C-alpha cells in the first residue's frame, strides 16, 4: 500500500503554481493514488494551504494543470470540486452555531416536504454520518454552538463525508481535538483508505504525520522539497527537509548557573483546579510544567500572576511576601506573563513594534507624562537589534510580523521592563520550527543573564530541550519533579497520568 | 543560533523631546479631509456669491466652538471603544445649572461657570464609573444619562428658558478680527486634545485600551481609571460647550443640545475615528466639525430647504466613512 501503484493515479498535479504579489507556490508535480494517505508538511507559509485550496477548488492555479483519472480537472469553485468527489475540511470552522448538527451537515441539500423542512428525513440521513465520527450519542437536533470545539471539528469532518467522496483534504484537523477524538479521526481515516478514498493530510504534528501517512510530501518556500515514503523518514529528517538545514544543532541549553531561591510557592490551592502546589524557582532557572489538558497548569499561572486569588497558600518573592491581587501588582513586583494567545491577549496588533515594546515601561521613555518619541524609538531599535526581530523598522505594525518575531516583541516588552520572573505559556505555539529554535536560544541566553522562567508547554520535547527542571502536574496536584538528566519521557508521562487515574471521575479533560 | 543579546540596560530618556511623527496614514488622512473641505468651499463659492466672504467664515467660526470641543471629548470616548449619547443633555443640564447659579442664587459669573463645569464632570464620572466598574456598555448607561440630565435641565430651569443677561456674552462676542474668545478657546482645546492623545502616556494607554484591553491588563496596566477619566473629560467638555451656547444666546434653554450627540459623533466619524475603538485623531475630528459646519452654512446660503439639508448631510456622513475605509485599506496594502 505504501508503494506508488503502477495504475493511473487518482490525481496528478503537473507544474502547479500560484502567484499573488509574489510566487507562493511554484512547479509542484505530484501523483496521488486511490487509497493512499499523503501528508503535506512544511512551515507556515510554505504553500501547504495554497496547494490544498487549489485542489479543493477554493483558489485557481496560475500555472500548471491537474488531472483526475487522466481527465483535465480545473474546478471553478468548491462546489465544482465536490461534484468531482473532491472534498475539503477547512482549518477554520465554517459551521453555523445556532443551527443543529443535522442542519449543518446538509446545509446545501436540506430536504423539504411541501416547502417545510423535513426533519425526520434530515435526521435519518444525519445519524449514520454522525456515527462515523463518534457522535452517535448526540441528538442531531443539538445546536452546533453547544458542542465543544473538538466535537465541532468532527461535525466539520462529517460534512466532508456527505455525498460522493474520492479525495478528502484535511487541513490541520487534529489541531483542536483531544487525544480520544484524534484516535477516532484516525480510525475514520483508516476506514476511508480501505474504501479506496485518497486522503491529503496537513498537520504540524510530525509524529502524527509519520504514523498516519503512506507518503510525505514536504513543501519549502512554495516548492516541493521532496516526497518520500513515511516509513523511510524519521521526524528529524522531516524537520530538516522542511527547514532546509539542521535545526537544533546549534542550540546549547547548557552553560547556565542556577542561583539561590527567587520565588517560593507554598501550598497554593484554588478550587478543584489547583491543589496544594509547592515549588521553588531559582535565579537563572528555567522550570518547566508538564501535564495533560485539565491538569491545572494555566490556573496555577493565573494565581502566580494575580489574575486569580488563591484560596490557600503563600508566595515569597525575593525574600518578601508576594500576594498579587491583579496583574498590575504582579508586574510591579517583577513577574511578567507571556500568554499562549499572543495575538488575542499579548499584543496590540495594529500598533507599531515600538508601542508594543514600551507598553509596560512607558514611564521610562516619558518626561512628566509626555512620551519622548526619540527615547521610545531608541529603546525599540536597541531591542530589535538585541533580539534580532526581523522587521522594516520600529514603526512597522506587529500584525505584519511572523509568529516568531511577534513572540520576540512580547519578550522585548518584558526585557525593557526588566522583570526578573517570566511566566511563559506555550511560548512557541504557532511558531515555525526554525524560528522556534531562535526562541529557545533566546530564552537560554536570558536565563544565563539571570532571568528566571516558568514554562508551560504541551510539547514534552520542548520542555526536555529547554528546562533545568520539570514539574509535572496531574489533576491539580504536583505529581512529580524531575531534574535535567534524571528524567525520561515515560516517567514524566506516568506522573502526568497518575492523578487522573486515581480520580478518573473527577474531571474529564 | 548564537544570538547573544549582550545586555538589556534600562533606557535613559533623552531630555529633549523629539518632534511628533504622525504616520503616513495620518498624513494622508489630513490631506484627504483638507481636500474635501477645500472642494466644498469651492463648490459653494461657485453656487453662491456670498459664500466665499470673510463674513460667512466668521459666522462659521463663531458657530462651531461647542461642537468642536465636544468632538474632542467624543474622539477620546470612541478611541477607548465607548460611546456617549448623553452629551447634548449634559450640555443643557450644565447650562441650566449655570443660569440658576447666576440668576437665582446670585453667585456671579465665575462661580456659575465653575458650577457648570463641575456638573458636566459629575455627569461624565457617573456614566464612566457605572459603565466601567459594572461592565455595562456605555451605550446603555449614557442613554440613561441622556434622560436623567435632560430631566435635570428641566427641573433646574422650571422648564423655561432662563435669561441671564449681557455679561456672559463677552465669551462669544466677536473680538479680534471678528473672532470670538470662544473660538480661540476651542482651538486651544483641540490642540491640547491632540497633544494629549499623541504625546502622553495617558493617550497611549487609551489607544491600547481601545485596541485590546485584555492585553493592556496583562501588561500590568490598570485600565479602569483612564476609562473613567475619559468620560469625565467628555462631561467637562460638554459643560464647556454649554458655556459657549449659553453665552451666545445669553440664556439657558432646557431644550438646548437635543440631538447634538449625533452631530458630534458624525463629526468625529467623518474625521475617520473608528467606532470599534483604538483608531482616531483629534485633529481629524476637528476637520470633521469644519466639514459639517461648512456644509450646513453652505447649504443654507444656496437656499436649500431643511429636508434637503438633512438628506445631503446624511449622504456626506456615509460617503466620508466609505472613503475613509478605502483610504485606510489602501494605506495598509501599500505598507
């Protein structure tokens, strides 16, 4: 099944290209066979989405041609592609929240009797589809808006399965799914493969890609950097091919000296989310927090940052009691939060880099309440240089920067403010692999300068690469702490599951 | 990679402030508004021989001070993502308090003016505090204030126009070259508002709050006090508007300023300030005030009827916003 068949390919791409103001896709030639899972890998902006949108009929190619079973294929719209059996599940949800699951599934072909919606017929058609994506227990009448994000994604996938489907394109389908839902999705993909459906699977999760795909096509800067059998590639090979060079080889987590205790947390508790958590953060230390979804890590960060108040527990920062009642008091005490939602909560997107960098330290670039624009520009220029933020200049709006450079702007804000403690929630979420290592190197360098950091990440390898120590939370409790060198993936995962196994009724992740 | 940020010393502000640097987008906005203003003057000049005269410009200059200062306040309110519908009523209420203080309580002009300003500020503080601390949209709270302040104006004046007499009119009487002190004061307030928004920490905080309040909170900034202050400023400037109106009429009319909130908002929006918050300019709002004033007086001079005037004013408001939308899209594309 992994070997390309000698028979006619289901889909053949010949020299496909797309040019907007510049080329985003160039000279992509590729065959796809019935019953094959082809993964598309590549960094953000490598052209994965553009390629899949051309095949799915959402965009037209500016060069090249496509053939389906030897016949020219040039869909003018998504509907035209669907008539040829090519269906696409988009990354962004395109469901209508107040309408029911069944109505969303058959939005364009709602059955009617005497001009009225035929609910019975609708539900009869919806139920088998819902069963295929593990929603058999749900009432087809349930408004989609009442479902969790993962379930909504499953509805979206079920919609891709309505009608005739020979080629299914899934763009980051697992991004918002829980592990259980992802397993269900993989089952479904296996079944479709067995039925002879060809599947194009786009994902950032490379281990997932390797497990699922027959072949992996890697795009870099809009060109095909290689197509190989998934069995022949290691995750490291995929990364190297995506980025075009060895990443991580130059990253050196060492050379840090860990000083005395800086932040001492004792018996922190709040509700069921955080229970009796104690730990100590040292000067110059990077302390990781691992755990499953629902283990209470973001809730703990909120307590450290004064966004919520603990029911019990004490904190001591630099030898003084630390009881922040608001983020403002936390920042004043020297604790900064770098949120996982960079765009939504971290940055003022339409404003200039300089305004974002000086936001938390405007007083230092102002005289008597008046902003000194020259001092502000100087401060921004210096940090742009120090952190190697790639931009035109300090006046450029941060909305125009890449994810990695946006994260550097957030870091620059807290370096200017000179906060000794940084709380980082998923610091590399949505950042390309190449840029990710730049962030790691930057964090390591900051710790060498004596900054202390607490890092939450769902990527265990990231924590193992970056941290001096990893605390594992499970069901709101601290389930273990491991020093660098004394950890391995299995023992960390075992600790992460421990609390949830003991009290499985307590919380559904 | 071997990025080695050497050190991060805290910056030392240079003592001499640099010149303000409006972005290219702001400059094209002023140019566009100025072009629209000139075009309107040329058009009305061609249609009426009386329009392009010093007298008609003096008339306009002496009509707009109230609208101009209230547009300054409204620009701030819209920038933080709020709206204040009560400004016309607050103007009437402040004017009523002023007239009662002078005529019935015999407190004199200065105390009357002082009481009027305090009244406006208290109204604004009420709207701001309720809406910010209880998280009720300012649209709703200011709608309530619109009714309350109007009721206050009727109560204070006994529902009659309260005549004050000639000594207040010195504020709006033509002074140097036919221009009143009120107009000069309005210009000063516009300039101060512009500096406040663009050059101060307070102004930067307001833009940040309007852009993304939660991000501001996480950056360690307490967002409530500046927001309440903005509504207080709006109330204060409505009272300044009241002062100008009372001076011009030499009387406080409890029906003053009915529907004025809409003219103020229209002027600010014509200037390109976004109703979604985060984007706006005090100077551009002043251009918006001038456009509305020229339009009204020009239409009056060519003899347009009241219904026609309103239809054309409405078209101009929508047109201005459509044009501004295309302008800002073009600006963001070219960068």
